[in-house]
C-alpha cells in the first residue's frame, strides 16, 4: 500500500485472492467480512481501479464489540440504533430526531443508502420494534481514515419519521465544546462481538460502564500503534478489566452525564480490543454539535 501512498494501521485487516481478481469494490463498503462464520471485518476501502479486487493490492476492512458488558433493560437506551443490511447488523447509531440517525462516517463511507435498514425500539436487533429505510447519507467533509479516522461522524436520513414512545427517543446532545472531565463515568452500548476476533454476536443489546481516559495517556500509548489522537476524539475504557467496545459497535453511542458524548470509532486490534492498556477511541461529539444540527434538517 506504500506504493499507493496509503498506511495500514493495526486496527485494519487486509484480504484478497492472490490468484485471481476477486473481492470487494465500489458499493461494498460497510459490508461484512466473515472468517469461520464470524464477522471479522467491515469493508472499508481498496485502491482505485485497476486495483479494485486486485491480486496485488488486498482490500482493507476495519476491525472496529461490547466486551464483558451486561444486558440492557427494555427502554433503557431508547435512542440505540442497529444499522443493517439484509437483516445483518453491521454498525450502531443513535436516534437524533424524527428523521435522522447519527453514526460513524466509516460505517457508511462509500455506501449507497439503498439496502441500509435502521432498526430501533428493540433489545433484539432481529426482532425490530420500528424499521426504516435510509434515503440519504451525509458524511463529514473532513473525515479522514488515513488520519486516524478524524471527523468520524455521519448522518442518515430515513424514509419515514420515527414514532417516539417509551422505547424510541432522541438522544440528548451536549452543548458545543462541552469539556469532558477525565475519569467521568461513561456507558457504551451495542450489539457488537462479546470479545476477541472469535467472540459471539449477542442477541440482546449490551452495555458497559467505562471511564473517560486521560487524553495525554491515550496519545502516548496510541503512538505505539502508529496512531494519532486528535482533539476531536475522546478515549475511554476500564483500566482495571477488559470491558468496552469492539467489532460491530462502531457508530454507537458513548453516554456521559446523560448526553451523547462520543461515537464509537475505533480500537486497536486484538488482543487490545476493550483493553485495559489501550482505550477505545470515540468521535468527540461536543466538537461536532454545530455540524450535526446544521446538516440534520
């Protein structure tokens, strides 16, 4: 990939057929990569044609799961979204208002809204409470996968407004530029894998209590992985036990003081997923409130 001016990070995985031109290309982004029947990667990017599905240049997938979480209660996280393709969960998100969902840009980059379903109001994503279709995707213009997934935020407009009730509610947003104290209690939720590359996918929505990490510490440890932590990102984990985000949780909410403070963005590869040493990385929502409100109309 150096020949193409691209960097492969520890949070990414490459795959192709070295014998014949076979694999991902335009329109496959966000789809699943299965290994041994398990969701191991999410289609992210490949080099431009003629290298798409190339024997020389493998495609790249994100290795973005709630690990050691507990079952959420009915109506406890009424803004939680499951983004699905053909009934398969691939990312999380949050209900923003009656017509929009907020998620991570890497979940939907390069994707057509066609075929994306938005499931809300349920603990079991296979038993949807309300299902809507995506009609428009808006990705932050500064989103840069090559720059440690900076500005990893996107909006999805749906075809029919959500019907708000006790199981479906918009997520509260923080004020613009709200400061987030180190060691603040946070809750992350999703239907991501339960641990490790071979972890199972839960039937029921999981949540985990973690804590906001010291940004200086996070920047320092991520240097070991060749990654940069930007001021528009926030790190969080449990420093005492392996608990937090992993595959399939991308795009989902990180809640601090009842407000959407983070969007699940990335973590370093196993065995560091939900690591006590390497915190998970989230899009820092208070820095994007104005962008979100401007585009969710």
